[in-house]
C-alpha cells in the first residue's frame, strides 16, 4: 500500500512493484479517474512519458475516484464514486495518452463494471436501506439462525443421475495426480454466479 503518490520517484517505484506481480494500491489527489491517470503520466519528464504510459497501461487493474457528498435527508456524508476498470479500450487510451477518451469509455462501460459519477449518484438516490454508524447491531443470535437447506444456495450445480461419472484417474508418475474434469461443471457454476 502506497499512501500517496506525489513525486515521480514514488510513482516509478510503485509501477515497478506492480510489474512484478504484486497488488499495489495507491492514492493520487484528483477529481476524476482520467485525471488521476493523466497526473501519474504527466509527473514524468516528456521524453519518458510514453514509456511510463505503456507501463501504467500494462499493470492497471482499476481506478476509483471518490467524492463525499452531504445528504441532508440522511444527515451524513456518503461517497459518490467513479469506477474505471482496465478494459482493453481503457488500456489502449492510457498507452496512447488519449485520456480525454476515457470519459466515454467509462460512461459506456457498465458491462465491464464501470460506474460514472452520474450513474452512481442515481443508484444512491434509489437506495432505501441505509446502515448508519450509530445504529445498534442486531444480536449475534439473529445471525446464527438456521436457514432451511432449500433456501441456502449451493456453490455446486445439483447432481443428477444423468451426469457422466468422472473417469477413474489412471496412475501416472509418482507424486503426480491428474483429475479428470466433469463436463460443464465449472461453466455451470460460473453462469450461476453471473
């Protein structure tokens, strides 16, 4: 976790750490996701900005920009977020330093999990159930009530007699175990999660 990226040296070390496969979380003061990415690239000298943009595009997973908005009806501040996921289009815009195009990708990227400030604000306004910091939590007994098996979703697809049985594993080299896949097993689970 890098608290704040202000200097190019900190940004370079952060990018190098993320290139090695580490998950790196960091903050940059900006008002939008596109501005945050632009600030990182423009912090470097002009002669290396294209290589920094390419490095940033290669290791980028997502950007979240947050504004705190006071809601008088709730008497508290709630975050309004802009969420940018690293789709192929977004990575290409960063690599080519076309930061102004990121806004349109963000507005049309709902299927990739992206949220514009306006879309997030509309979602917040439609919410009815809020959890307030001073609310007394329910007793622990209420959380441990048993739920009938019919209601609890199973992480695995229901087994039927028509499913093909996995072929028995044939002995291979010592210390190596091979498991035969079941047809459609993993795909069915993924479809249920969507």
